[in-house]
């Protein structure tokens, strides 16, 4: 049986810079943690549909996190910027740092 899509997740594509607000349980407390980065992969497939977000943490260490599209733990997803990319998977960003890792922003014509 297919789960309902999370209404808090807008249309996202590879290359978008997003903030994913995730509910995290620590003992009996619950808080929301923001994970901001670039969507490098979007996998469709019903209940198992997911997307991977990559960001650069301190000291230039790359961190990737995969989120299920239909997860109830995702509080909301905000799209900050849309970029123009020509690939579905942006794995080449793993090898790049600094200015080389930037993507060209999509301009409205």
C-alpha cells in the first residue's frame, strides 16, 4: 500500500539548494534540525523514493544525507535556489571544492 506523499515537500530537482527541517528525538525530547545543502540525487520509486543532499561541513569535509520523500519525520523543505544542471546525478560535486563546486543559478527568462 502506498503512503501519502508528504505535503511539506515541494517539487525539487538535482542542483537545487534546499533546507531540510528534520524532527529528531533525543530521549523524551523532540527538536527540529536543519540540513542545508545541494540536492545531488533524486530517486523515484513509490514508497522508497528518496533524495540526497550534500553540504560542506567544517574544514571542508563533505557530508551527504539521504531523506525519504514520504517520511513523516521531515517537517518541511525550503528551496532557496534552483541551479541549471545537465545531469540527473551530480556525483562530480564530490571531487570539487570551493568555487569549482558552484552551480550556475537558473535565471527566469
